[in-house]
């Protein structure tokens, strides 16, 4: 089996998922949900997150709609699911909270160290304007960004990765780094991209996705890369 050390000499570009890998998706979403659903978020956190993930996936599986619309529709559905009155205005404002979500504590140091040697890019399931808001939290600029808005598709569909390969980099010189086996690991593997799993939540890998390596955070990855 190919190991991370075997591919590193060829790599010149590292691509990332953003939310859950660079940005604290769970922490940010919990804060946003408190404004929408109140104390239920802390009383039933697993049910809240599992419900959100399922509703989001259902929306993204339909004919393409931008991520702001996805978040608005999911906010309404969450209110119905938890029997909390969510107004149209509250649902519309829900997406505006996304750019306030902060990076994980190790993110910016890791990006600075990686930027000293590699091109860095992001493949994300959001709109351009929402990601631009998140970019204010990063200390280094990305060399390129591919969003769902650009390709009119959501991961785990392959469109982000195909767009990247067509416009930004070569398969054999790329390392994709992401938290989600479902959204990122599977399509990256199917297209022959080297993939590293950032397992921040200490989940068991109960899929057939086989990352080159797994790390608890970005700091561990950077240290393994001897940067």
C-alpha cells in the first residue's frame, strides 16, 4: 500500500476542504444554531448535528441551488423538526453567520508552514461570497479556490476535483487534505488523488475509503511532513 512518505517527493500542491478541516464547523454551527433553536442545541447536540447533516445532504442532492439557499431551506426544516418557530427572516440570516465561524487553533500555523513549500488551494461546498468572508480568518492567501457555486455541484460529486485538475494542478503532484471521508475521501480516491484524513473528531473509519494516512489535526500532519 502506498504511504504518505512515498508520494511527498512528487507533491507541489495541497488542496483542502475548508469547513471541518480548516474552520471549526461544529463549533461555528453550534453557535449559529443557538441563535436559531435555543437551548436544544446543548440539550441534544448529536440529534441536532445529525439532523442538519441529513437535511443538508437532501437539499444538495436536488437540482443545484446555491449554498445560501441550502442553508436557508435547512434552517426552516430544522425549525419544523425541533418544533421551534423559525421565521423567514431568521432562516435567511442563518447563512450570514457562516463567515463568523473561526479556524481551529492549529490552522493558521499549519498553513503558514505549508505555504513555505507548497501551493495551497481549497475545494469547498459553499458560495464564493461566503468563502470570502471565511478567508478573513486565514493568515495566508490561497493560490486558488473551487466552490460549489463555480461548478454548480456539491461534493461528494466529482466536479470540484475535475475542475481542479482541469485548471489548477496535476493528479500525481497533488495531496488532498480533508476531514470528511464521505465528501472528500471517496471522490478524491475515485479520481486517483492522494488523500490524507484529518480525523479531528476521532471517528472510526467504517467506510471502504483508504486514506494514505490519518492525523488528529493539521499540526500532526505538518510534523509528519517534516516542516
